[in-house]
């Protein structure tokens, strides 16, 4: 969920977005994610993000945004993106990844930004890197963070647990459902929506009362004028 909920910058507007649109990672949120969870690829490139004191090992922000776009699209039920996450067809995986992102960019009316310097031997379109360890317990060992994210997503998606919060103002709308019928990522969003609906209901009720009072006042004035004609 953390990767899907990092707010990147929409490439068409330059504004932070939670939608599945072409975007590039915002430098600050990008650094915070990598510092907390680590890099997505197994051998990330070394580069400076232009932030004082942050010349460390990071991925390319454009590549990060593209990976996030695929994950968000899959979370919203895009079957093409889900197929890219699973990466079962190894021979065409990279071509389909490129085509998917190219189509997204064209739909948004922008030119796809490419990135250079990423290791040629690794691509986010490649198959999930994992191995099974058989000991006292059966363990699945992943070789990089992106592989782990894909495995967890596929598990939750196939269990019909991936959801989008019904609070349109939610700051982290991508969540995993923990109970049947859950429509919000947590109690804060559920309370916020209930409060907003209550305020709207009260506002409509007050407006209706005001309209009724004005209508009665107009009727009273009309009756008064008609009575004065006798």
C-alpha cells in the first residue's frame, strides 16, 4: 500500500495526485519512501536528487513514477496492469510494459519521459524474483522490494481485498480490505465522510426552511395587498 499511496506529481498539471495517471515522484516523498522501505530494484543506480545531505543510493524518480502508475492502475482493476504485475509472459514483458506506459502518456496528451542510467539487467517488467526455501516451514524469499510488493498485491487482489477508499479527499486511498463490505481505509475517513454528509444535510434543510419562509412572506404580502383593495 505504501508505494501506491506516495503522492507523485502529475506530469500534465505538476500537482500532487492520487490518481493512476502519468507522474513523476516528488523528490521529498520519494526520499522518504526509499529511506523507510529501501530501493525497489535489487541494484539501484546511484544519483543525487538535488537535496542537501541526500546523495545516497536511490532509483530514478521517473522510473519510480512509472512503477507506481502500473501498480495504481492494477489496484483500480486494469487487467493489462495486473498482467504486468504478474509478469508471466517473460518474452514480451518489457515490450508490453513500454506499450502500456506509452498508451497512458498518449491518453494524457503528453510525451512519455524516459530515464537513463538504470541497470540494463533489471527492469520492473521482469518476472518476480523469488525462491522457495523448504525447511521446518515453507518460506518464499524475495530478492528485491518490487518483487515483494507484486507478490503481496497479487495475493490481496486474488483474494478480492484491494480497495479504493470512498472518501474522495483521502490522502492514502489505496488499502486492503480487512472485513467484508469495508468502504473506507479506516475510521477517520468514515467519520469524515459521515460528518461531511451530515453538514450537507443540515445545509440543505436550512436552505429549504429559508425558501419556505420567503414563500410565506411573499404570500402574506400578496394577501395584504389584495385585502387593501376593498
